[in-house]
C-alpha cells in the first residue's frame, strides 16, 4: 500500500457528541479554549473553534455527523495535506482519482448573493457584569439558544429577571427570526426605565426591536461582540437546561414535540421548585412573592 492509500485509510480523531456539546457549553460560560482542551482532553484548538462556529451558526446537527461528512476539502487541499505528511510528493491528479475512488469528492457551494445589513442600533454595556437588581423587573436579560435535539432545529428565546433569576418570558420556534424575540418581549408588562440586556445578534440590533423597546420605555444594554460572559446569567441558565435534560439523559434525536415539552417542564420547575443559594435557598417565584 503506497502512502496515498495509507492516507485515505487513516482514521481521524473522533470525539463524542457529548464532548462537542460540553466544549460549546464551556465556551459559552466563558472558559478559554486552552481550559476546554485540558478539561476534555482535546488535542487541537481548531477543533473547539470549529464546534463553536457551528453552534453559533445554528449547525449543531453537524456534531452527530460522521467525521467524513463534516469536512469537505477539495483535492488540492488534500494533496497539500498528503505532501505535508510524506517526503515523496504526489501529483494532485492522482489524489483526485483516489478521492473519486473513495467517493470523497467535495460539493461546490453556490455563492450567497444576500448580504446582512448593518445593525440599526447598538449601545454600551450598562451592566459591566454586575448582575444585580434591587427589585423585580428592574434589570432583565435576554438571549436565544439552539435546541438541536429534535427532528429539526428549534430555538429558545428567553428573558430572565436578574433580581431573582426567574424566567419571565420565553418562546420556542423553528425559526430564529424577528418575531421570535418580539413575541417573547410582548409576553410581559415591563415598567418604564427597565434595563434590558442582550448580545449584539441581528434580531436585537434591528430597527423592529429598537422600535418595540422604545415604545415600552426600555433602556437597552448590550454585551461586547463575541463575549458570552457579558450575559452570563442567562447563558448559564441555557447551559444548565440542556446539561440537566438532554445531555444527562441522552435525549437526542427526539420529536420536536418532545423537545418542546422537556424545555417547558424544565422552565416551570426551575421557576417554581429549584432552590438557589443566592436566594436564601428559595426558588425564584417564592423569593419574589416573599419580598413583595
């Protein structure tokens, strides 16, 4: 067997779906790539960056794909990789023939013609990671998380009250569009001058969301771009939700109906039964009711 055959018969390092999700959750919680690699025994930092990019782009379904399905190098890049591994150079035409033999041809992606418009509204981070409030509905934080556990991708939009950690509004949908976040915000009556913190996703920087917040008298606050730790409370909640339901019970590839049911039950239990040390070992709703 020549070195070309050897190259195509080699197995790549494979990581479990659970490891990939855990790496993403740690990244969302603010851990560095180096810390994630050490904790999960991951060899290559590029691996973590790739998983994080898939997660942020709504492509978490790729976590469960076979390794050969995840990467689509053409014969020129494969030729370069082989020539890096072996001293005897090989011609790209031979690599192309070998790839055709092993059904490893790369599908060409059509160029996208649409462009993302510039954000209509951005603002400073008013919280500066000081996640405190003196009364209910004084400071809220919101975010969207992916739910890649059903037959198709679902999205959870949540709003948390910083005062007691209560999830005061949420919506689950199969589209991550403007109506997802607008409908979530419209579920609750918000007092004027309430601070609402979010990241800089396009749905939050849009004119539609700006206008809705203006109508409600909301003061906006935003995380720095690409800094999940600036929105740590709700990032942590979303991480716990998935870790304590889908991951721990291996609830993968379920029907969308079951995924929605699991999330709704978790949120209900979180608000009404889950005690928290910072709340004096009370659950969020009880803490709010006692103070009121």
